[in-house]
C-alpha cells in the first residue's frame, strides 16, 4: 500500500489549497493535522512525505507546540523522508537543521513589493539544476506573508533569492525543501485570508483581489508544477 502524505497546518485558515487539489486529482492519500486545533504532530516514520504549511508562529518560540514541531522535522530529515515547507515551514526546516531564523529586513506582505512591482524570486545556479523547478522559468511572481527570514548553514543549498529578502527557497540534504513564499493559494483561500489575516487586513482588499487576478493563471500553473515536481521527487 502506498504511503500517505502528512500535511501539517500551523494555522487553521492556512490550508493546503492547490496542493490538496492536486493530491485529490491524482488519488494520492494524505492526512491533515491541524496544530492550531490542539492536534499533535504524529510520528513520521510511515509517511511518504511531510508538508508543513504556514502560520503566525515563530520557529524561535519556546512553547511545547514548536518544540514538538521542530523535533518531528528533525526526525523527518534524519529518516530522509521528503519534506516540503511553505513560509513557516521553511523557517522550521532551517531551524530544525541547525540554521537561524531572524527578523526579515523587509516585512514582505501581499503581491506588490516596496517599489510597486510584483514580488518575484529568481533561481540560483543550483536552483536551475534542481528537479523541483523542472519545466519552470528561472524567475516567477509570488505572494508573501512573512516577517522573519532564515540564515542557512554551509551545508544547506540556496535555490532561489529575492530582492528585499534574499533567502527564499532552500534545500536541506537531498529531498527536504523550504519555500518562503506561498504558492498554494486558491481564490477561496485568498478571500479568507484577506478577511482574517491581521497583516492583510491593513491592505486594500480590492487591490489584493486585482493583484491576484492579474497573475492568477501564471501563479496557479507554477504552484501546480512545483508541487507535482515535489511529488515526483518523493516517489509518487
């Protein structure tokens, strides 16, 4: 029997979105655990892959939730189980593997950067060779919602960079990936976020909708391709 994918939610509203749509379309089994609802990060040894989503926590938090989360991620890395972290999921990966999480030089929020352009990230030379980005351009537009960033250790691989916050996508070992931006958004998720997230509530809702509409086709194509590339790396 094929192993399932474990999906960890750190905040109830921050669900898997496009990822879940792809899993359902392909008939791949998965379990969603919501740490925001006091569920516990289960053992990972029987998982085919682990996906950790975003949330308002800091991986520097000293509470039991974060200690347990970092411990399970260390177990995932040690067992060479494929890992994909989004936003907080990148930061927990780096923290668990010995890197640092610090305040971002720029608090990146939404689609538009401080200069009025779309937030974009660009693949490094290592990223251009990595199978996670097969079939994708070397630069793509992204959505951000973070106030912290990561400092990598020498044995981590930087795969993509940004103009205002440099370390955007990283790999730990051969199959553990962390991505600072959100590539999983659906229109339904977007509506929930712009009506509930404290940082997005400070922005103009209608403008956020227009910004999403303007890049939605490209954004969705990139998100689906990224996740399907990860699934292939994970052996699905």
